[in-house]
């Protein structure tokens, strides 16, 4: 199998503990199924959705090949085209993409690249909104104009195309734009000292440096990182914290503002560290990650408590029904944690990556691959719609959005996902930090993985190629299994912690030996449903618990209960054990969870004094309500909303009686 180069490819001189695996292929299981739908349906239909939404029309206006009005009022519609192009590029490099499908994708890709070349100005500038509607305002509205943001996504699409096909047509367009940006921005005389209201170009410029070996692109990325936080953007509606312009990243003590902006910025910060060795940037990134995961990350890995400004909110502010937790924020969290994992080699970042992928991210696209969610609440109340960006009929996932940043973002992440599964270490070993059926290789070690994870906890790793020297095969032991929740064998012989060639350290199981083709490692992770309590400071979640199984967060829906049951009144009884349910008929669910509880009739006659004046009478009234105790089903959170529209909740109040 030839090398498959992905979205991250540090240079040989880059700083970091791990490097992405050079061979990466997902061949089955949950991720295989979801990626197949992405390849067969989501990405091809993306062209149709972009056509219907007017994105290509706007670029044709810029190219002068059509007439009419600019469609939509948003200035950053070109970025949706670029994200789709990136997804197409990763599909072209996927061995599972058949020749006929590849030919169709290549035809569409070439058509759009030619359109971009036609639309691009002589000086390299390319943004249809300003070219068509406000040419006199180019680079004058950096807060909301998103010109640099769009340039970043164009660059990333071009990098993907080079790495999967070796072709440079799109790279030529992207470099012309990048060169124009380099001429315009900087701290030198006659240059514009400014940053984009929406970070993104930082990480793209680092990757462009890695492709071209042009140092000025890395220098420009570092300039944008270092100049943010110096008040270069106007306060606007939400203040400087909204765009992380209140303090330099090296000094910031918390994540702030718009969640996607913050996390795209931090992904770029880690990239600049990797190629510059500026340790202060890594220290700041780890500090901000710690604060984010400890105080502002939902159980699903979702980020962003506020609808009004799509922002993090205060520490431990976790409203369930009003959670914003934008799909793009989950994708940005994947970018950030993946980079920190490579930079430090710490398993905690792989744990977070897993949580976000299976829960906060995967909830953003339906099983059919044609419907998406913008926001991902953890509760929908009885009789209520699921919040902002829902369809007119209350449907949770819809075909497209006026601001369609999430759908093509989903496409590009799923298309490139194999590269985020494994890595190589400095000694030529292989690190499997995510578990999926497929083939992965780094250094002198190539393996095939067979697993039904996350439904089953058995992961079989068979060596198919091995170099002669002794190297390590490293497997992640997820944080949720505890100290005794795993066992492993090598060629049928039990692995003992601290035994010959076996080390357990910081969430990793490292098996070091001279491997031979055919050697087989079997890792067994105990997957049993468990109850999770919220942080004690999370006021909105007091008295509630959530159900998890392995890496999956579970929820319950109205469809899981008898007609007339009010989920708002559901109470879980923690005294009854949870159990697996493999007989479920819920779409896409291989293993549901059974729990016990009751839906109690609520008090509706106003506020009550506490404690009740007559405690015995209060107890009698409680009994007279006759709450029926029964079992009910929970399904993985990312699969909710595939049956009839109704209530849903992740956090369940605990039955006190």
C-alpha cells in the first residue's frame, strides 16, 4: 500500500513526539459505514447543494461569465466551495473510491478549479463577495469580511489535492492568493497590520509551507498568531473577546468568545509551534486546552453554550436544551486535540479526540448523509423544537443552511479521517490512538486491525510488515476503562503490566519486541454501561446523571417510551443496574442500553415552600401520583433524531424515592 498523505504532514525538522501515519485506510465498522455514505452520497451531492445555494453563481459573477445579482448577504460563501473541494481531494486519494466515481469527481473538481482561476484577479485576490458587490472595501472589513478565512480554506483544499494526486492546478490559484496576502499584510512599512475576524489562515499557511518549503508562508502564519490579541479588530457587538483579540495567545488564561474562531486559532498556534519550536506557544495551547476541557466542554465534547454569539459561555455553564455546540466547533476541537496529541504524545488528547468524534461531531450528520445539524443540543423538551437552525417542520437535521459552514466541513473531516487514527513515534514504532477496522503503518511496522469498536471492545491487531529492529506497537487504554478494564495477549500469551516488553504509561500500552508478520495482538476493553455525574459546579445539571458506554454518550427519546410519556418528568433510578440491549430496532444502533426509571406527574400548582409544612402529607401526595417504574431504552446520542420528532435528553434527573 503506498503512502497516503493527510491534512497534517510536519516537516522532517518539525518539533513533536508523534507524526501522522503514512499509511492509513479504514475498511469497515462504524467509521467505514459512515465514510462510505460520505463518499457515495454526501460529497457528490455537495456539488448540487452548492449549485442550488448560489455559491458557484457568485464565482461566475466574479469571473464575468454570467449576469445577475449576488446570492446571499454573507461574505464568506466561497469557503463552502473550498471545503467541498478539499473533501473531493481526499476522496480522490482514497483507495475505496472506484474509477468511475473518481472520474466524475475529477471532472467536477477540474470544472470548479477553472472557475476559480477565471474569477481570480491579476494580483491574486479572490473573494467573490468583494469582487462583485464591494470592490472598494477589500481588506477594509477584516472583522466580518472573512477574506483571510476563505484564503485559508482555499489553501487547505489545494494542499489536499497535491498530496492525493500530485497535481498543482489548484495550488497555483492558492499560492497566487497567498502571495497577495503576503504582499498586503505584515508589520513592515506600507503593509496592513491586521488579523482576520475568523482565524483559519494560520494553520493553512503552515501546511502551505510544508508543501512548498517557502519559509515566508510560515513566517506569515506566525505573524498572524502573534498579532492577535493586540486590539487590531473593532470591539463590535460582542467585544474583543469574541475574536480572541483581547489578549495575546501567549498570555491568555482561558478560552473565550466564538468557539470555532478560538479553536481554529489554537490549531494554528500548535502548528506554528511544531515548525518553529517556540515552546511558549505550546505551553499556552496546553493551558487553554486544560481550561476548556475542564470547565467549558460538554459531555459530548461539544463546545459553545451561547446562541447569540456562538460562544463558550462562563465556566460550567452547560444548559442542555439551549446548548449551541455547533458542529463546526466539534470539528475545530478535533483539529486542536489532534495537533496537541502529535506535539506531546499524551493520551489525554487522544481521549478527547475520541469523545468529540463519536458524539459532538457525528451527531452533526444524519445516517443518510444528506441532512445536517448546525447546533447539537443535549435536550429537546416535550413539544419544543430543537433550537436554532432547525427546519420549518421542526426537523432536527436539514439539507442545507443559509450559513452552510457545517455540511462541507463534515464532508472534509470524514473524507480525511483515516489520517487521524494512527501515528508513528520517533523510534520507528506505530501508535494506534483511535480504533477502527483497517490498515495502518508508520516506521517499520504495518498492521491490519479487525474490530467492531465502539460496539464491541475487542481489537485485533495483526502485523503484516515489520522491520528487523525491535520497535513498539502502542495501543491507547481509554480513560473510561479504569485500571482493570482491559486485558491483552500477544500470539495468545497474556500481557502483564511491567512484564517483558510491556509498559503501561499515561494511558498507553507499549509492546516492544522484534515483530514478525503474522504476530497478533488482541486487546480486550470492557464495555459496560456506566452512570456519569456532572461537575459539582454545573448548576443546570445538578441532581442528574448521564449514561455512557465505552466512548459513546447515550440519550433517550420520546420514541423509546409509551405514548403520552413526558420526558421532562422522567427520573432514572440509579439503584437498578444498566444493561446492554442488542435487540433494539433504532436506526444505526447496534447496542442500546436499558435503564429503569419513572415518569412522574409534575406539580403544576405553583411554587412550594421548602421544607413542606406537612412532610407526611407531601409523601402521601407523591405516592398518589402513582409513578410507574419501568425499563426504558437509551441510544447513542449521535443517532438521535432519526425517528419521529419528539423530546430527547442526555442528562436524566435521579429518582429520589
